[in-house]
């Protein structure tokens, strides 16, 4: 019997390509695991009206962790249009599978390391080593949205907030609303994890990124909570920045930052920017981590035009597997895998198109496997 059961979720498009490549690497590592396939993605939305079938969730509950490739998501109208005829008009609503997984398994922490490996021609600057902690279950991606806004919702909000009334002149059928709901508890949780990481790996500062000068209540809650948490970590500075200014400063002075923490949407924005500093989304890994379970995914999309062509850079997926090994406390294997990835990047003999080379996704896997 294998030591671990890993839910294997290729998803859509190039998710299948990079997952196939990752299996080559994990097998070369001799990682002792049974991989259990799970149905997830656009195909299941089209034919079943559910991109994340319940059978997949049930299967995942029998596993130790999950590796996830990529997902296709489209706007509401396009999603409705692509349903098979038998499912149209039944009131089905597309909801992002990865967001649902985060909420279903309470994967409250999104960890996104961005490291400039020597030899990568796409690095903005050698030595960049950033980690973004993104709250994963609340904020702008919490999923509480309305279009049109129901009359009772509009009336209740208007009663408690006079500014709401001015929007009524357009007609409720013409209004859409997305909420940004944040709790003190989850703000505290994500900031605490950021400080704990900084303490463990000797970072000198934690930067909280929000927009409290405009988003006074939610942004204010995040910043005030961060100040409270910071009192428990003498010797680690708390820096407070606005999301718009932070994007500029991060490009200008990337070496000034180590650990950053933000709510859901701002964390998404700042981590993609950080990824570009170290080569782009082809090097951007992430972990969705809860108290008892975790789902690991690269942060790139499904890139349908490249699906099945084995063209895309799989390094993000390899680094994602490294995060999974770390979380499973297989530290030796995690270190071996990262060392092999770093050697391949430094040598520069195997490079995908984004790095100026012509190697395929699977050839990159073989290059890393040889180092192992």
C-alpha cells in the first residue's frame, strides 16, 4: 500500500500537459503515492452542469492532498451558451471549481512563493525571493453576488446605507453587485501565518497590502488586525501599503520585500505581479492550505490554444509539487526536487518557448528527472 493517496485533478487544457510532465518527475523521485483521478473542469460543466461533481469531492475526502492542473472559466453568458441543450434553461449557474474547493475544504491560506532561480533569462533581477500570503475564502472572491439585485436586498441596504439609494435610479434589473465580506478571524489567521513564516525563515518584515483609505471598513479591518498581530512578533517590522502603490514599488524595488499578505483579490493581483518578476506564470506555484487538507496548483490558466501541444512551461507545476512535498513533511524529497529544478534552469540546456528555447513540456520533465 502506498504511503500517500493523492487526488489527481488535471482539469482543462494545458493542465493535462503539465500534470503528465509532473508524473514523470514524481516517479523519478520515487515518491510513494497512489494517484486517484478526479473529474473536474469545463467538460463536466457542459455535459453535467457541474464543473466540480460531488463524486470528485467525495473522492478527495479519502486522500491526503490534491494536485490540480488548470481550469477554464468563462463569463456567465458564455458559460450558459455552452451547456448541452438538455441543460439549458434549468437555472444552472457556473461557479469556479477552485473557489468552491477552497470553501468546501476551508483552504483558508493561499501560499504563493516567487523565487528568481539563477540562470533564468526571464528574471527581472537575481536574488528576488518573495512569498505572498493570500486569504483564500473571503473578500471579493467570496461568491456573494447579485444580478439583478433583488428588491429586498436593495431595500435593506438602502435602509442601512443612504448611498445605496442613488443606484436605484438605473433600475434594479440594470444593477450588479459583488460583495467584499471579511471577518476579523480570517484576517487574523492569514496575517498570523505570514508572520509565522517570516519568523521561521528569517524575513525582517511583513507587508500588508490593501486599500484602507478607500475601502475603509474592510481594508481598515485588515490593517487594524495586522497591527494587533504584529505586536506578538517583536523584531519583524509591519509595513502597510496600498495595492496600487505596492504594484509600482514592487516593480521598482523588488528586493525590499519578502513576505506580503493580502485579502483574496488583492493577493491574487500582487502575486501575479510578483510571479512576473521571476519569469512569469510558468514559474508560479501555489498551495491552497487548510487545517487538515491542501490543494496545490500552478497559478497559470488552461491556455486552450496550447492544449495537447506540450508547449507550455511545466516548471510552475513542478514547483507546485515541491510545495505539496513540503506540506506532507517530505522535506528531503522537496529539497531534492527543488535542487533538480534549479540545476536545469541554471544550465539552460532545456528551455521552453517562453524562455527562448524550443523544448517541449515533456522534455523539461525528462531533464529534471535526469537530475534526480
